[in-house]
């Protein structure tokens, strides 16, 4: 999946690993969205810290998060101006009490800038939610810890300290705000730095990883209304409308095909979804006549273009063989190939054999759908 250009962070790679490692507390902070408003940073130190219920509620945040951006322009930074992507994964170690966090930051060529792991848990002695972590940057170790100090009105404050394998150390504060359940805006403020490292305050964002969008990056671009401009047939005539909507949690897409006109009759509906257990996509169609068919969708590359390939079951009613480099099996599979180019969606039909060899399905014309501007 390509970098998310809506959430760039212009950042200095000398402190990116500090920011990312410190950010493993994001999950502990996030849970406080589900708690009653408490104190804010800067209030009386005697105000109680958030309790263990923060850890107990963290199960709703188990999953994957990501951040993309550009490395900063510092002259000493060999990665200046290059794209990076950070990933964090959280899972229960002891349900309701302790969580494990694993993170990595890498460039687009796959080289890792920094990686590490942490543990978020309730500390009985400290009476607080604490995150401890360790990792490496270019073979140099670092360790750190952070404590949740305040929460309220959707703003959550943490305070921490990190040391490296050299004499460098930094005290920091991190504030989180959650515009949505899937987006976390972060303010990082270094409060005291020892050693040669120079750190500046920064703001950036983490996004929850959407498995469907990761498997099919162009899925969000399909959402909308489309009009069939050419390639129509008796069953789906030119001018037919295609309504594409996202399902709950953006884990699926629904496709509803209607006859031309504002009051067009129902022709067929389709749904594409991602199976959380297997990581595979599924596709099912039902027509107005009650016919139900299932296909096997996958994102593929053909002739230099990325698109959605859907392979249906073998067709015994296909007459003859299909031309190509080699003849296909007697009972080939029908398949469709969808590509997207801005406001134009092309849908081609083909026949494939069990070995993946393909040829055109001469019984069906290719379709051109255009995004409706109404």
C-alpha cells in the first residue's frame, strides 16, 4: 500500500525513532476516550492519575496503526526528503491487564530506520498506566518509559524519558487528540535534552490500518455513482447506474446496478468483503431473478496496470475454445478485469483456464463506466 499523502509528517530522522518509540503509548492514551473526563496536565499534582480501567478497555484498540511522511531536510540526515512509513501493532499479553506493542519505521525501499517493542500495563507500585519500551536505530540501542498523567475532553497527556546507548537522553511530553476512532493527532514536545541531539516540537498523525484498503488500495476511489456509457447489453443497457457504497467499518463494498433513469428498476447487487480470519477477499452477486453467484477477487497487475480480477466458477456452457497463445481448457472460467483511471472505470470480460491463461470472452462487450457528476 502506498504512503498516505493526506497525513504527511515532515520529520527529522534523528528523532523519528524517539517519536515512534514514545508513541507506543498511543494505545494506552486512546482508551481514555471511553472514560469520564479527568484532569488535564498542569493541574494540581495531587489529582489522581487515570486508573487501571484504562488498560482494561484497551481491547477495542488491538490492531494495526500506520503513519507516513517525509524525512526532514537536515544536512546530517542521509534520509532527508525520502518517504518513510511507520507501523505499530498491539495485542494482548495478559487480557485486561497488559498489552504488547511492536513497531518499525522503514523507507520505501524496505530499509528499516528503527524498530522495537514495548509493554503497556498497570503498575501497582506507581498506581498508574505505564509504558516501557526498547529498540534499536542503526544498531544503537535505546530504552524509555512514559506515564499517563491526565485525560479529559478528548485530550490525553503523557510524560516520559528516554536514554540511548550513548550519553544522549530526552524528557518529553506527548498530547493526543482523536478527531475519529481511526485517526490520532499527536503533539510531541521535548522538555529537556542532554547530549548532542537537537529535537524540535512536532505534530503528526497515526491512522488505523484498514485491511481492505491495504489489500485493495483503490477501494475508496470506487465509492460513488457511475453511469454505463458503452458496452451495454440486454441485461445491463447503456445508461444503467451503478451505486457503490462502503460497508460498516470500511471493510466491504456494495455494488447496486439499476436500470437507466432516476427510478430505474433493480438489476443486480454485489458485495466485496475482506475476511478478517483469512485475509482473503470474497465476492458475491445476486440478480433480480434470484440467481446467486460467488467469485474469487484479487488485486493483480496486467499489462502494467493494477486492477481487480474476479474469477468465477467454470462455465460448461462456453462454446468452443478461445484464441490466444495456447487454447484454453474445454470448460474455462469466466473472469472480469476492472481498472480505474480517475473518473473512468473499465470492465473487461475474459475466459481463463486453471493455469491462468486467458483470452477474450467474445460473448460480452467491454464496459466503460463514467463517474456521475450529478
